[in-house]
C-alpha cells in the first residue's frame, strides 16, 4: 500500500450521485436537516440540499455520508460572510446587479451572512467592487 502525505489528501467536499437513488458526500461537516423528503448537509464550502422521497441516511462515517432514496434534486447552497462598513449598500448593489441572495442574517454590527445559489455565486465572484 502506498503512503499518502497528509498535505496531499483532498479536503474539499466531493459529491457523487449514483443514478437517482444514492448520493455520497465526502468531507462533510454536519447534518443540518434530516427528513424523509429533505436532507441538508453542511460542508466546508457549501451546503448540499437533497430533496426526494423516502430519503434515509444509509451510513455515516467520520468523513463520508451516504444517502439513499428517490432523489428529485440536488442543489449546492453557498454561505457567504461579508464584513465591513455599510453592508446594506453592498446588498443593494447585489440586487441592482441581479445577484440574488436569501437568508440574510446580521452577525455583528458590520458583518452579515447570506445564502446564495451556484449561478449567483459565480456572478458574485466575477463582480468588480469599487
């Protein structure tokens, strides 16, 4: 067996969908929501939202989780934290540029956190701030 240096291990989340009946998520942090038709799994980079029917946690290991059931959709939800003065103006700027966010929470006086889907996250990354 080959020894792998710890600095070469993959630490980013990996999501593997097998047909519409099984999904494997590697490098997850926690289970946020668990119901037979909705499961949300938090990873370092995003939240994975799985909707379906008769969903169940097939197995849970320290770095991997398997979910079985009839899977209707799988979405990535990014959580973004913004810190600085005038965070409200930043949110207005996003809206004017058709970058839509939701679940906006004020964490501190000059710090907000919100969720954003993958397409809007891509637009946000390309955005040039003044």
